[in-house]
């Protein structure tokens, strides 16, 4: 008698969140950069002026060091009270 092979277990793909994750509370977006190099320069400028900075990206730069188009976009976030000053520093 021939035994039937056991069926494989189906592992479902994880579902995407319904909306984008919220940034750190109290932080607001001051600039969107095309790549990580540009964001690091902006972060250095702001930190030299004593402004806290957080960088957010949808693409892990350590895994994908290069990107095409808006795929590698990095968002620069600062505390709400420092946002106007940060924007004027980045305009220069």
C-alpha cells in the first residue's frame, strides 16, 4: 500500500500595516532627503547647532546601500519646538 505524503504547512505572508507608523511623539518632519548621505549631512548641521535629530527610512540602508528614485528616501525629524529653527538652518 502506498502512503500519501504529508501536506506541507502553509505559512502566510505578514500583512502590511494599514497606515504608516507614526513618528516619535513630539518630533516633526523638517525635510525629506533623497538618500542617506544627504540626510547624514543635514543631521550633522543640526546636531552642531544643538538640535536633536532622528532619521526615518522605509529601506534598511545596511541591507540596501543603494537605491533608485524615492525608494531610499530618508525623513529628517526634530522636536516640535526646534523645527522652525532647523528649517531655517537647512535652507542656508
